[in-house]
């Protein structure tokens, strides 16, 4: 006999179970009806619940009810089938209809005879057993059978047990058995186990072969209740409110303790399912709904007596697996281990001194409990008034004193009870200090963090306006500064680096940090316990754009309160057995960090396939969503089978397309969904990304959706309207063209006649315009020329008149009168010839019909300027001996000679001006030589360039150099040549060569 099958050494062993939190769901908060008759998990990770009002799919966030099948009977029973093959079947009452759950959706399917759970066989009723619920009833007048993979076991009162293999061969098994014993059966690895609770025996039937064990175990204990469900292949053993699950250990059934649940007998539980992935136990009832137990590996140790104070701040590790509080209570993870007579003390400060004695503050004194007495003997030392706290850090002790206006920190190298080695004063209250190096300590106060160099009075503020609670050095030798309402910081390179908060800002009041063996930090706070990869915080220190993802544990995970406590000295510990201990507002929280799981969604189990448009029913779509143009809102659901704390889900969405959005966080609520509204028609992509691992890895999903345009927004409409408008324009243009063509004929003749008149008028206007422009230019230059030519004589007469007025000498006055007379006479003669000036610029003929004597012009100009020159001490000599004749326009030549002589007179003092004329190559050459100041080389080059460059227009005659500019213009006009050269030693020689006709 194979007695090895039973196996179990832990009967009646006192087992400390996992803690749990319990959440009930019924018709008031998710279920369509308060029954949960069967529970199963499909291959996609969703939990399915069979109720009396339809089927329910649960994803950890929301319940989705399916009861719109075209059937009249929505009372469903137990599940059968194979979830791994994506085939879960359920029948309604009286086996009228079959629903198959496939691809996350239940559908009505055709019912075959083999699908039925009960049927008649002749006069006998046959019923299939797919589970045995706690409250099952099995009757002797009904034949029952269990269908395994390739065989069947039949049970009846007459034939006892019959095994039928896949070929149909039958084997009868004779054991003391009745159908009522079916309450105690289960199947494991296709082996049938029957437990005889009265006899304390367990029968094992493997392919028709029987073995019996008479060894007492939890399986055959009288107080055991067994629940087995074939579709989930799970068997539960319930004994004295302890719930176990059968596991495979070396191909043998082994019991794993799940939880001690004292209320297991208080409700009509009819279904059970354990979700190992999320460590949850689902208990379904017939009339009270669904009870979900979150099993926890957190342990809370506290005093259970009435009115006990379980608020702890200070504690010390006492043994490998216990801590001791200030009142002497020693706690392990399962509660109080021992009590030591410490009495009543302040519960904020405890520490071990160098001897291992325990020091506890009590008002202005320190109580010492001696280690060598088993902490039974003690003494008390009064420190002084104002004594607030003592702290140990590294090999230093510190004592804090306060007079309510300032604080003093005393540092001791040996003992608190010796003379202080250093004293430091602060204006604010000192909360804590930490030894950073042999010569440097960090001091945390109510107004900031300070750096102090021991042995000096140097107190350097590191960061002010923060309230420092504690300074912690983790085992990786990093220094962390915890504050009140300002978060926590890393002290590095003599600077504080602010760490990012969690998204709910609960870490604004962080208390303590412990590092586990896997590179993660555990941080207690006023609102939950956080876990974060250390590497993420250190990466954030180097790059502020890096993200930090905190995982938060709350009461739902097994605490009694979310509020933990902090202290100025370490009060959370890593015990020798590997467990962590954190004090809270309701007891000490013990846990082994290696056993605490963090839950993240499976990257393959993110489904976006449901949408609710407006107030309509939820619809399903595949990959592409079509929205009509009259939609108001569209709620796209994000279905994720996630059965842990929703606060640890990091989901963000964004829209890309004609209109785009940035990444937006999806709030964790009763439903995970993204709402589309007010988007213009077009094609879009909805991107959903989700954190799927603690290292910051995201999984991203995409769906496409299209918003249909209104008819007037379609391309067809726009093309049609464009064509219509184009046709209308063509018709209008055609009609207008015809009308204009007719009218054109009538106007054409008129236009022809008018055109002739306009051409004639235009020609006349052009001539008039040209004449006006020439007349205007002529008048302008004429005025400039006359003004220039009479300026010198008039200035000379004015000067003589001034001298005449000022002189009393009669002879001199006579001389002045004679000069004025002669100059006036010459000026008069000049003005008589002004008519010639009127022809100077508008003259078209540059040659006269009759020749004239050039000598006469030279003599006339000599007389005009003679008196002026004489006044300057200059003599004008006309050296022309022979008469030379020319037919160049006399007025122009006279103006040229006038201006050249005028310039010579102006620039010569006490010198000689010589006028001469000669012929060279039959061309008259007029030469004017002076001994005056002369022209510079630059001036000569400028005027020669002005004359020789035909593209340079002669500028207006206004301003400096008016005479020479006018001369060059007139020389060009008569097509003569002019040359300027130096006269040695002083003066200028001007040669004017005239062309002949």
C-alpha cells in the first residue's frame, strides 16, 4: 500500500498565519446580485464570477456585468472547461442554455448533450461533480461521476466506486464508502483522494489502484472541510478557521497555509479561488456577495489589552528577531515576547551606550538599565534643567539643551556623563545631529541644516528654512536628511539635493530609510510605507529629468494604520534575521523585505477594446474605433487585470493626429478610462503607456480612431461645391462676355476715333512737357550764371564804397570814385549784354554764321576786371598781338572767358594775369596765366576728370566751384577742350582750345 501519499507533518501545529484585509462586494458596490456561486480566472488574467443575475468580469478595478444574453434564465451555476485553452463554460439553471467565455467575452453557444452536468439514464439520475463546495449535499439515490482527462470515476450506492479508463474498461473499487463521503474528496494530478473523517483514513485511487493511509492528517481530521474546484485545479482544506491550499511538492500533495480566517463559518461560502499572482483569496457566498481577502506578509505587533497605548517612537533591536520599547515591552512579529520592568519613561529617546546598557530619557534625567543584570538593575543621573534629548551617532554622543529661546548642542567623545568636549549654540531648536566624518558633524534644527567642524567655532549653514527631523546614514554610506513638510534630501558634496516627491506628496513628511539586500529603499512616512529602487534616486541626482517611481504600501496591504512615526534618532531597524521593523501609530510593523511583493501589470495583459459613446451601452471594437460626427463624448476603457493597490498604477495617455496632446496621467478610480470630446473630424492615434516593472520600464499600446466628418466637411462635398461654383462662374463669365462683345462693337468705333485724337494730344503734351522741362532747367542755370558773373564786380564796388565812406583823404576818395566809375561802366556794359545770357544754355547752334574777333572779348573782360585786380595789386596784361577770329557761339565763349578771368582775379594778389591767344593746328588756343595761389594737384585732377569723362554729368552750379563747373559745362557744350596746369613758381595756366566749324 502506498502510504507515502499522506505525507503531512503539521497537524495540530501552532501556525502563525499571514495577516489579511477583507473587502466585501455585493449588489451595492459592483455585483449585479449578492451571490458568487463560482469563481475562475481566465488566461487573460480576469476574474469571472457566476451569479444569479448574469456573469461578472472583475479586473481589480471595476466589475463588468454581462446579462444581456437572449435568454430568459440568468441564474448561472458552476464553471467547467479549461481556462488555458480559452474555453470556460457555464450553464444556467435547469441546463437550458450554455454560455462560453472566450477571448474575454461571454457568448451564447449551442448546448450539446455532453455539456450537461445532470441527466437521466433510464430510471437513474446522473450528476457530474466538478467541485464540492463547503455546503454541498450528495444524495444516495443519485449517481455521481467525476470526469478526468482520460478516465472517469462513477459513484453509486449500489456499485460503490467504478473506474472507467479511456477504452471503456471498468474496474470496481470496494471500500467503505457512501455518496455523503463525496464532501471529502478532491482530485490532484488526476489522482482521486477520498478522506474518511470518522475512521481517520485517507484513500488514494490512481487509475483504479487503491492505497490507504491511516496516519492522522489535516485531510482526514474530523474538523476539516474540503473545497475542490476542478476547473481551477485548486483544493482548499479548512480546519479550525485555518485555510490551506494543496500544492504540488515532488508530485505529492502538500498543504500551504494561507490565512487564519475566523469568519469562515459565519457566512454561506460556496466558492473559493486563490490568486497566487496577487496573493488574494476570493470567497463567494450564496447571499452576501464576494469577500476578497488580501493576504499580507506584514505583521503588526501591539498590546492587545484594553486602553493600551500602541503609539511608539523610540525602540531598540533587542534580539535577532525582536525589539524593545521604552516601557520594557519586547515585541516580535507575532506580538509581545516578554516584558521587562522599565517603568514609565519618555517614549522618544532610547539608545545603547558603549557597554551595551540601555539609556532612556525621563524628563531632566537619564535612566540607565544595566546589560549585565539582564536589564533589571538601573540607576538615574540628573543632567540639568533644559535637558531635551540625547543622541548617539558614530562614536560621538550628543546632548541637546534648550531655554525656549535658543539651543545648545554638547558633543561627548566618551560618555554622556562626562565633561562635554564641544559646545555649540544655535538660535533655533536643535532636533538631531549626525557624525559625517572624524572632524565634521551635521546638525539639524527647526530652521535648517548646519555643518560644524569639531574643535572650531565654524558653523556653516547648508540649507535654511527647512525643519530637519532626522539625519540617516544608510548601509551604503549615503547620508539622507528627513524634514517636516519639505520632503527628504541627499547630502552630497557638502550640498543638499532635494529628492522628488511621490505623486500624492505623502513623502513631504518622510521619517526613516532602510536599504534591503536587493538595492531598494524602504521609506516610512505619515501616510504609508514606500519602496523605491535606490538606483532611480541616484540617477535623479545626476539628471533631474530622470523619473522616480515609488511603490506605496497601505492598510490594504496589512497595516493597522497608514501613519508611521519618526524620531530624532534611528527608530527603524534591520534585525539580524533579515526582518525590518518600523514603528507606527498603532504598533510595530514587522516584515521580511525579500518576501514582500510589488505588483505591476503584465505587459501582455493590457486591453483597449471597450468604448461608451455618450449615454449608450458599452460597445466593443477591434484596433480601429469609428466615431460619428454627432458624438458628444467617447469614454475609451483601459482594461487591465490588476488586483493590487491602484495608486501604484502609472498610466498615461496622449492623442496624436490633427489635434495633439501631451502625456496625461489617468487617475486611478473605479474605472480606468480616457474621455474623448471636442475633437475635430479626422484620423487619430490614442497612445497608452503603463509602468510594468519597478525599474521604470513602460509598455505602450496604440489604437486608432476616426471621427467621421459632417457632410459639409467631406471631400466629396467640397469637390461638389467647388464644381458648382466653377460652373456658375463660367456661366456668368460667358454671359458677361457675350454682353461685352455686343457692347464692344458699339464702342469700338468711338474708341478708334478718340484714339486718333488722343495720340495727337499726347504728342503735343510730350512736346510741351519737354519744352517746359528745358525752359525750367534753362531758367535755373541762367539765374545761377548771371548771379555768379555779377557777384565779383558788385562785391568790388561795394568794397570801394565802404572804403570811400571811411576815407577822409580827398585824393584817395577821388581815386576810389574813379575806380567805382570805371567798374560801374563795365558792369553796365555787361548788363547790356544780358540778352546774350538768355541764349547761353538753350542755344542749339554752337557756331555763329559770322566770325568775330576773340581779341575784342579779351580786351572787354580785361577792362571789366582791371579795377578789381588793381585793388588787389594785380595787373592784367592782354598779350594777344594778332587778331584771331572764331565762329564759336560768342555768348558762350564770353561767359567762359569771364569766369576763367574772374577766378584768376579772385586768387591773385600782387601778381600778374596774362591773357594771350594763338593758333595751333588751325585751332585758336586762348591762354590765361596767373601768378596767384594756384590750384592743387587734386583740384586739377578733379576738374580734368570731370571734363574728360563723358559719363559724368556736370552737377548743379550751386555751391563751391560754381565758376569752373559752369566753364566745364559750357566747354563741353561748344565741343572745345580745356586744360589746367601749374605755373611756376606760382599760379595756374588755363588753355582753352576751340574747334572750328
